[in-house]
C-alpha cells in the first residue's frame, strides 16, 4: 500500500463491530446462543461498510505535505480538525461530528433491521429502533478511532510522524476493544463466558503496548538523531547563500522545480554541476516542518570526485517530537485505563 494512501477504516470498524455485536448479545442474557452468532455476524459487516463510507470523509486521505499554518503540535496535540483533508473535516469540528454521529446511528438502524429480517417485516420494524438505541454505545468507541484517523495526513507521507499516525489508528482500535471487553460486565452484568472477554482484552492491550514501544523507539530516534549543521531554509535562500549542493538537495526533496528563463545562468550551471556524482545519502523525513538540513562530505583529495550528500534531514525536530510525545501520552492513558478495568471488581 502506498504511504500516502488513506488508512482504511473497514478493518478497525469491523473488529469493533465484531466485539460490540457479541457484547450487545450478552446484554440480553438469552440462553439461545444463535442471537450471539447472528449479531456477531451481521454487526461487523455493517460496521465495516460504515468504515468504508467514513474513510474519505473524516481525515485519513493522504498527506498535504505539512501541517496547516499556525498549527501547534505538542503534549496537548488536538485532533487536527483543521489539518485533515477529509470532506467533512473541512467543514469544521461541529458539522463533522454531527455528520459522523448521524452516519453511526443510521448504520445502527440498518444493523437492527438486518438482524430483525429473520423475523420478517415485523422484525425489521422492531429492529430499527433497537438498532438506533444500541448504536449509541458505539459512538464514543468509534469516535476515538475517528479522531486517530483524522490525524493521518497532517505529516508528509512516509515520514516518521506519518507512520506513527497510521499506527495510532490500530492502537486506538485495540484500546477501544480492550476497554469494551473489560468494562461491559460492569454495565450488562457478568457474561456467560468471561474468559472470552479477558482473552480479547489481553490481545488488545498487548497490541497497544507493542505499538507504544514502537512509538517510544521512534521518539528516541528523533531526540537522539544528530542533525546536520547546514540548514537550507527561506532565510538562507533569501540571503543568496544557496550553493550548488543546496540547490541539488532542494531539487531532490521536491522544494524547487525547473529554473525559469529569468534565473541566473550561472546558478543553473552550478545546479547541474552539483548534481553530478553527489549521490543521495541517508534521507530522514521527520514529517512536520519544511526546513532541510544536509550533510555534505567533500573529497579529501582535489581530483578524487565531486562532493557527496551523506545525509539529508527534513522537518522540525521539535514539532516531530511533540507529535510523538502526544501519541505516547494517549497510548499511556489507554494502557492505564485498561489496567484499571482489568483489576475492577466486575472483571
């Protein structure tokens, strides 16, 4: 899958629908297990279709190259309503939230009518309001995943922050499933087979913990990464201090295109000359911020060869670290909530 492709919500929503459908059937405390299998079979399909519908509407449709101007990324990093390129997202948080709520309730109605279909037309009429009511517990669960998916696209595709944002969708999904499996007995009473809930919760928390470790490693890499000293930015370019290596790097990073006829011929020659034998070196994209730092290794002997690009780092360390810290904070909160529910008296 392309790194700038949208994060499909089909599987995350389908997984939540599978667990949610089973827990909904448990709430009825019916001796007939066929209801469990019916809800567990229908609900994930409807939830997956809902995820497909929302994928291109609530963020998660690719990278715009950078966060919106004036966006602040830090410990209290917001859901990125203004940054997301989704159709509903651009309308603002209130409108997007209402549209998402409406879609979830409609999906619940469709789910209830589909389940009620086994009883005929009367079952469909009864199932519609039941589906609307039982869709409400799914709203906060799906909202957590939607908020995580909405952050996808704020960073450049394939960058460190972009990869963390994509992992966060699955971390949020696993956390929701774990908390739901552990907290359902407090609301609906002890299920008939509590071991199933504990097993599902254990898998969910294990996924959250594993992704937490991966994000921690990514943050450590960003914080300990030695940055090249040479900075290519708007200020340096404005002073006319951009040389052949800088022009080449900026061209490689997509910062500039072909120079026009009005540009200085010597600069064009320098760019072409600098392109010969410079190599690509190590390239690291932090994801947020447009500054480019380059480390150029010059030959030790005059006739040995052209300067080589040893390393290129694009983005702001501070903004990338802030985004990763915010993700770690959310993962830590999810693990803490899961641990609290695991030790609850109802579990």
